[in-house]
C-alpha cells in the first residue's frame, strides 16, 4: 500500500459527491410526496396496491442508503487524513463541526414541526398518535434520538425524515474514537464492526419469539431501532475511504473494474423493480453505493462524470432540502386540496412532486445563504483538514 493520493496540505475535494448528495435528496423528496399523499387518503403510487410501489418505495430507501454510505466515506477519509497529518484526531473539534453543520437546521425544523406546523395542517390518525405522545416525542428529538420514534406508532409530520439524522449523529459519537484506535488496521476492524452489528440484530430478532411477555416486546422495539441504525452502510463507506486513502491498488483495481461498475449500477436499477428487503440487503446496498461513490469521485476513467459548479451548489443545498421538504409537501397537499386539484390525481401528483422539489430548493437556498452560512463560517475555524464540501 502507498500513501493517500492527496498531498499533505491540499484542500480535499471529491468531484461528484455533491451531485450524488443532491440526487439522494431528490429521490427522498419524490418518495415522500407519494407517501404523504397516501397518508392523506389520496390515491398514491406509494400504496402497496400500486404497480409503482416498489419503485417509489425504492426511491426513498435507496436515497437514504446513499446518504449513509456517502457520509461514512467522507467522514472516515477526513478523519484518516487528520490522523496522518497531525498524528491524532481532535475529537472535540470534530463534535463542534458536526453540531455547527447539523444542529441549527435540525432544531429549527424540530421547533416548526412541533409548535407551528400542527396549527396549519389537517389532522388524521397519524396526528392523534403524535398529540398523545407529544412530550416524549419532543424529548427524543431534543436529545437527537428521533430514530427511536420508529419503534412507536408516532409520526412527527414535517420532521419524521429526521430519524436518519439521529442515526448519523449517534454514529459520529463513537466514530472518531474508533478511527483513532484502529487507524492502522481499519479494514479488519470494519469487518468485526459489521459482523457485530448484524449479530446483535439477529439476537434481537430471535428475542422477539424466545423471550417471554414484556421482554419479547422490548426486544421487538429494540430490533426495530437497531435494524434502522444503518451503521453497517456507513461502515461500507468507510471501507471505500480506507482503500482510497491507502491507495490500495489491488482493491481499487477491482472496485474500478468495468465489470464491478456494471454490477453496481445494475443492482441499483434492479433494486427499483423488486422487493429489496431481504436479510442483509443493507450490506448489498452499501457495497453498491461504495462502488458508485468511489468511481464517480475518484476514478478518472469512470464513464459517469458528475462534477460541476451547479452540482456543487445543489450539493450544498441538499441537507436543507432533506430537512425542509416534508413540511413543504404537507402544506402543498393542503393547498392543492383546497384548490380542488384532487379531481385529477395524475395532475395532482405531478404538480406536487415538481412544486415540492422547486419550493424546497428555494427554501434550502435561502436557509443556506442567510442562516446556515453563519454556522458554517464558525465550523471552518474548527476544521483541521480542509474540505471543499460544507456538509462533511
């Protein structure tokens, strides 16, 4: 193995990552538009009776998986670079950077979803569970544990997508320590890390049937939370970062090979047309996106080129797009129903998807320009290894 292809003090830039981040955001938006229509008792492509269900459902799940793998890749690479350049990883500064990037928008959306949005949207059975569990749900969000909501019937309309932010933040709590500890043998550690994650998941699933009474119910809830703690996908991104950082030619030659790219892109397309929910599917998705990310951002011979200034801008907006879009969807559904557009559901669906994307991009741009940039400037001061992405 030779050293990382980056020079010691060069600002790190991975071309194409911003484009992938924007694409992932758009996929999730289209998924939630149809899902929220379904929850509003409107005809939707997300309902299981629809022939488009697997495709629409796949948009959301694949989009989130791409986010997880991409986060694992970028964060791990930056931590490895910091360890190499300084001899250590400054954990407090890492936490500071994460908080400054994630928390301002996260807590703004939380405040709006809990205290403002309920006054402006129609209520249904999902709202009843929300109001009955208002304070416990709010506490979970305030402690950045929104993914625990998945083990309950509660939907925090306008902020339910934040569960994935909880997963990432919980991963980030331990990750700098683990990278610091196992930096020299990270690949071996990642194998153990992934095996342990699945072992606990299998044990929790077995406990649902084997444990008596309330213990079985607790195991069921733990299984749901643990299943959606998709840290194995972030670990797959870390694998890709390790191979590239170490410039491991044997591994990279395999990952860059045309046949490997064909398999990865083929799996990606295939996943939209069948039920991609078998045991271990998150690991398959992790491999698939790790290959795509590596080739798009580091393989000069990759046929897929996605680097451009426009995509860099859109990538910077992707976090805001992800966090604001469900509130926009809810309000637009209510407006369209008020205007009587549900008489033609095809038109309703097309308008909702397009208008949600456009309005969300505008709000995300305003948020990034007039709100997030203040915190990003503070974050820049805490960066040990400089990166050109504002979402690292």
